[in-house]
């Protein structure tokens, strides 16, 4: 008999603790994992790298306006299918998928609200709905937002995020560029300001019309802004493009925008601009009008 008996060990399998989905997000710039609650508290901006994650129109409005001040208008407008357009699937089916996916009727949310009591007409494009493309309804809602600012004597702010005009509606989509631009001319005649805020990405017919017509043009950092995409331009011209071409920083350097404003500072920047323009409270027009 052995003096010491051999100890008996049981085999225990240690499993890695399950991490719930959606608890962390990986920053595309730095690769770091960021706690989602920390991101939401910082308006979906990574604290260290400054990377701006895309946000919904609902969150944009929540971050920007006074709590409870937003009144959404023109809610019932819906796109139709004037061309009976079919590619890989009918246009009508695509629209229904977008509505179910993001809970929106169309690619822009419009209404009135306030920043520290200063009323404004607001339009916020949402890239989740058909890549924020501008069809007849998006163009109509944006035009109504412009006309609302003119009629009420309040400033206009539009947040753009778009892949351009919506090809499924043909010329009806393209004519929205001229319609919105004409409405902006009337806003300018009334002496009221239009602040255009460009977010990632803003391209095509939106860039070529109202998005580039702001009295003040702001951009979020790192946004892609242009008419055609870099690949299309490169293939067409057969030339290498400058480093950072069509980025916010490139456009600021070349004088095509006025300021780059981080999302976390946007509300305060708009407040300061409106106050400098003479706005001090709800429904107050420009000083001197």
C-alpha cells in the first residue's frame, strides 16, 4: 500500500462568460471597444478617436432640441410609384421594406422645435431609408420646411445625409433640386437664415442643390461630401485623387464649407449662431425685421 494515495482531480471546463450582444461597439478608426452606454451619452461619438457613428433622425433631434419641443409635421406624405419601376424588386416593395426596417414613412423628418427657447424649422434626413435618397416626397417635405420658416419668420436648419436623387422616380426626383432651391431664394428674400449641416455621407443631387446653399455650412468631422463618389470620379478622369478628397477637412481647407463642428458641440454652436443673428426666443425673427 502506498504511503501517500494519489489525489483525485475532477476535470472542470471553464467557459468564457457570455457577453450580451450590443453591449460594445468597435471603433473603425482606433479598433477600441467602447461601451454602448458611454457612446450614447456622448451622442455616438467615440471619446478618444472622435469617430462619429451614424445616428437616426430620432436621436439627432433628441440630441439637438429642447426636450419636448419638437412637433413633427407633414407626417402622412408617402412616395408613390409613378414609373412602375422594377429592378431586382418592385419599387413599392422596396418602400415597404424601408418603412418596416426603420419605422419611418420617408427619408426625412421635418417639423418645428427650439434650441434654448429659440424656434426653428428643422429637417433631418435619415440614411436608413433608401440611403437618404431624395424622391418627390423628400423634396416636398424639405420644401415645406423651408416655406414654414419663411411663413413663421424663424430660421431654417437642415441636416443632410443622402446618396443623392432617387432614380426610381426619374425626373420627378430631379425636379426637387430646383423646387427646394427656389424656396430657399424666397427664404433669403425674407431675410431669414438657412444653416446647412452636412453629415456622412452627403452626395449627389442633395449636395448639388439645397445642401450647398446655406448661409452657413457646417459639417461633422470626417464626413464624405461630394457629387459623384471618389471611385466614379477616378474611373472617369483616370487620375489619382488628392489624399482625403471630399472629406470635411479637405472641403474646409479649400473653402467649400465654413466650419467643422463635432456632434457633441452642434447644439451649442447653433445656439450661438442664432443668438448672434438676433434670435432670442420662440417665434422671434431676425432683429430689425
